[in-house]
């Protein structure tokens, strides 16, 4: 699994994480650019002074990135919480959306036409999700983000950074709408995104991530065994199932189609293309998802720095990791 993830990311900057959603076991964790720890004495000065590539930074747990459209998972969750019939939602996308002097454009300004919640999510329509964000209760939206472990410590077995979002009852329209599409001030680590995805796959329950299963002495005797543990319920079973359906639509009818024709499993997920500079043509490529659909076992999260489209760049990497898991 580790080798498959490592090779799939290739020479690109970014991270790949794979976890068992039912136990919390970390199956693979890759961060690049990397270095060879077997020769750290010889290369220490080189890697320590490499500010352009930062090979000592564990991007999987310490890299903070705008989540882009992967955050629409959170926005959709809040909308589902607030609306007893979320599938009654309708929107006509013209390629942009304006609200209180805030203008949001869809990816490349592409109009999506008439949409419901499922097609808004599957096709990752920024205009529709900006519209959804404008209707949300801001205090409740902030509380949902808190429940999903933003602005707090996460149960990570490695050194990590806190993901951050600034949404409350006092937030203005611009901040809420930008946050709702995963832009603005919102930042998240890849491992945190994987935890949210794992909780969705596991009917709302996040298992405590584990890097070590057991410790043995030199004679092979068991010193300590670590059991799986529930960390917290992040959402209800019904909410998790609703998000599963939306994430499956991304694969069957949306931006994650490169995971559609798989061999022996069905996947669900969400792509993202997150702007990170004043140059709006540049974006990080995201994908986060799980498989199999009916009884999820594995969650995979990918980010490629400057990778452009999540569907074109991150999804094929995730597919390689899924394929390796299901071919075992």
C-alpha cells in the first residue's frame, strides 16, 4: 500500500493517505518531496536548508491547504442538518453567483444549468454551493465545523497542525460564502480531511487513527497490543448515509468519473481544485473518498500541490491505491 501510494504520487509535491475506516489503522502515508532517512547524517544540511521543497515537512499531517470543493462535504452536511427535505433543493447555474456584493464563479466560468443538491455536489458547482452557503444559519454552520474538529487538536499519532475556519453567528456574507466552497481563510490538513471521510464511511463514527498495532521484544514476545478505539461520533447515521449518496454521485455522474469503471469495488468521493494564489489559473488538486460503497473499508485522501483539476490529477492516484488494496 505504501509503495503503491509512493509510486502513484511520483515526483509531484503533495500527500497520500489511506486508512481502514473500521479500525483507524493507517495503511499508507506519503509526503513528497521526501528524503532518505538512511543517509540523514550526510544530507541533513541539504534537506534542512531546502526552503523551496521543504522535504522535512510532513505534508500529510502538517501541510495546511485550502480544501477547495472537498469542503462542500461539510457545507452539504450543514444544509442537510437544517433542511428536512434537502433533495427538494433547486438552482439554475449561469456560471456565476452574486450575493451582497460577493461574486463567485464556477470552475472556468462554466454554467451548469438546472441543478438539484445531488447534481450540484456531483458536478461541484461553486455557484450553487455559494447559494446554499448564503442560506445557512451561520452559528450552526460554525458549530458543525467545530464538531468536525476544526480549530482544535485532532487524534493524530504524528505531529500535526490544526485545521482552521472562522465561521460564527457574526461572520459576514463574504466569509461564509467563501468558506462554503472551501476558499477564503479555511485551511485543512490532508489527514484531517481523511478523518472526516472515514467518519462518513463508518456511519458517522471516527475511529482513533493508529500507526502501531503491537510492540514485540527481540525474542518475538508481545510487549503491548493496541486495540481499535472509537474517538467520536461526528455526525448521525442518517447524515452519513446522505453524504455517502452524494459522494457516490460524484463518481457516477460527476467530476470523479475516473473511478467509475473499477474492478471488484465501487467507490465514492469528492474532488477539489483549490485556488492558492492571486493567479486564478493555479490550484491544488484534491480527492478524498472511500470504498467499497456498501460496506466501506478504506478511505483514501490525495492532494497534489499545483496539480490543477482534482478529477484529472488526484483521482487517478487514489484509484491506484484503491486498486492495490482490493487486489490483495
